[in-house]
């Protein structure tokens, strides 16, 4: 679920930034998309770590999955940004 959440947030953020009248390169869009997904993943893991359980291994794996998902989502968005739009 964490990986898919990273993909969804990165693609959603990229789509929002793409429709705004900002002057950003493709690299800037991808960077901001990945950062938004990582920030949301970290915020969720802090919440989960403090309130639910104190399992550092689970938190680390979840953060890695969120990072991989963010990179995949940004890569997919970048493909559509360059080839479809």
C-alpha cells in the first residue's frame, strides 16, 4: 500500500503542478512530485510509529516502499508529460 500511495501522490502532484501557470522544467515537476510523495510518506510514518506501534523495521521498509513508489510515479508522470501531453 505504501508503494502505491507514493505512486498516486507523485502522479497527482505532478498533474496539479502541470496545470498551474508555473514555469517549471520536466526535472522540476518530477522533483516536486517526488518530494510531495516523500513528505506525505514521512508524515504518515511518524503518525503510525508514534500512535500505533514502535517497530522501526516496519517503518523503514514502509519509507523505502514510499520512496520507490514516488520514483515510479514521477517516472510515469514524466513519460506522459513528454510523450502524451
